[in-house]
C-alpha cells in the first residue's frame, strides 16, 4: 500500500515539476526541500534547498557549506535523465555576500550508456569564474546547448557544479530552465523511460560522417591547369530537424581548409538558393579579415541577396599563408564550424539545404563567382562573365563547364580524398576520371576511390 501510494505521488510530482508537454522545463526550488525533487529524480551533492539566499520566489538551491573544492561535481545539482532540445540553458545565481576569493560555475553533461542504465563520464562544456564573487547580486546566465548533446547523446543529464577557494561564501541557484522533456521514470528508480521519444534529431547531410572534398580551379572563365588545388577544402554537414515532421531547424557545416595553391586572395562562400533570406535567424562562425568587399545583414548572412549566402571566409590568406600553399608538415588546421539557424515558423522540410552551392570568389572581385557545373550563381555574380573565355554557358547552356573539354572548375567529391601535386593535371592522379567525364558520369562513378589502377600516387599530395 505504501509503495503504491508513493508511486502515485511520484507521478503527480513528476508532472508538476516537468510537464512533458512544456517545451521549457523549469526548476524553481519552490517545493521547499530536496526531498520531493530527489523523488522526481534530481540529484544534489553538497547542495540543499532552503530560503536563506533569495533569488525568486521563496526558495533556492544552495551549496550546503562554503564553496571550497576544485573538484567538479562535489558541490552540484544534477537533473534527471532528459531529452534535450536545441536552445539555451538558463539559470540565475547569487552568492550570499560572504567572503570569497574565487567562485566558478560549471556546466557538464552526463551521457547515457545503454549497458545497465549507467551514467557515462561527465563532459564539461561551460565554466565562468564569478567576477567579484562576494557581491550578492543576481547573475543571469543563458548558455547554448552544445551540438554534441543533440547529436551524440540523446538521453542526457545536466550537472551544474560550483568550485572555489578562499572565504566562507556560498552560492545559490534558481530558475533553471532548458528546452526538452524528462526521460526519467521515478517509479522505476529514475531509470530511463523508453517510451519518451526525441522531439529533435541530428542527421548527416552528405550521407557520411567523414569529410567530403571540394576542389577548385580559380581562373574561370579562363582555362586552368586542372590541378584542382587552387583551393581544397574538407566539408561535412549535419542538420537538426524536428522529429515528428522533419522541419529544418538548424544546419551545421564543418569546413577544413587544406590547400590554397593559388596566387589569388580567394574567398569561399555557400549559396542556399532554396532558403530565402527572411527565413534565417542567425549565421555564426564565419571568418572575417583581409577583405573589404563583403556586406552583411544583422543575422550574419551576406547582404543584397534574395537567398541565403554564407561567406565562410573572406580571404583564404587569413587561414593559409601565401608561402605555404600545401601546409607541409603542419598539423591539420582547426576546422571552421558554421551554424545556420532557421527562423521559428519558417517551416522548410529537412533537405531544403541539399541544393546548397559552394563557390569560390576570385581574388577579391565580388562578381567573379565559381560554382559547380550548372549552378546559377548568387544575386551578386557578374552576369557579363557567363559565356566568356572558356565558359560553356552560351553553348551548351551549362554554366561552369568548359567548352574545350567539358570539365568543371569545381568538384565536390563525396569522400575524403587527396589532392594533386602542383601543376599535375587531376586526370594524371585519378586515372579513371577522364573516362568518367567523357561518359557524362555514367562510367567509373567511383573514380575517386582508392582501387587498384585508379590512382597514380606519385601525382597526389602527401602530407
Ligand atoms: Ca525559487
Ligand atoms: Ca590550378
């Protein structure tokens, strides 16, 4: 009887604290003690709930004693298992005004391991040392949920932890919120309730977890030497979508610069001809510098475009110095990570991003864009260049292929492949590529794979 009663009580409480229908989940400590929260699967280590430090309402959760540890987790609050959505984690902090040399707040996430309902090793993702920690003012935090939580771990706990040294000061927390739902079952020792399903998920855009390769010739509309190493980039991409209907919420692209075997100060951008500019909330992560030719909207997208154009980097020379075109003997460059957030209510289906067009802008001449074959160019492409020199536009109506040999100026290869040594034609390194191109792509569709007879390794660049 007692057991049954406590189960029912728990379910009621569970609903009260974490309504599964609500998007923003809020912990406000107003149940007045840790007991009911523990029942609802929260964890408290060296922390307690009382009314001694006020933030909002009557109660806060505070460190039981002075914060005096350098170990993350020793004085902490841990959420139940959650299914976390994108957005921000927010909370308020206040110290009690006691003496304090330093006090730091940390956020970590605890991934779930399926073997035996275990907690994985906590992964730390945010720290901030409190400025003037003995000042008992209310401090408000809002921290973006790391993409890794959305991708790698579905069931996750969040741990808020405090470390510090010197003095007697304690810290209180209140009004903790994030987007998502609880996935803990208080009636089963707070283990995971597998009936709860994800409301968002992350999907690979290019169908591979690894890098794909982009290679450019930069003399368009003139013919190049076809070594395709004037700019070489690794690229991979993921999107965040709403699970129930596949509505696109966010795009994340990871771009690794690999070579800039060109004399030019080239730029690199990505055009999304199916995403109108009004639908973009924010573009983040682009690399500025050594350029004066770009203008931006407040959301970070390029201005004067009807559809989203992301200038990934303004000048490759901010990334790869002119005298080191192939990065010989240096570690891989840190990749550039671009986040594109779609406006709430802009209901594009996932996949709207597929027709993205990566392009090179030649030597700081904004209108000189080089795209993959058949692409249109952005609103800022100079139309007077189409069909000039070797560009095919006026002949076969396929822009960005050459009228001499049908070859493109840009190649997107859906695999992580090596690029050419300087001045070696790509068909001398990738031996089946010529037949692939001649057959309009019907033969040797796997020309870039490392199979016997497919490559001349002596022509390919090795780090
Ligand atoms: Ca409160
Ligand atoms: Ca070249």
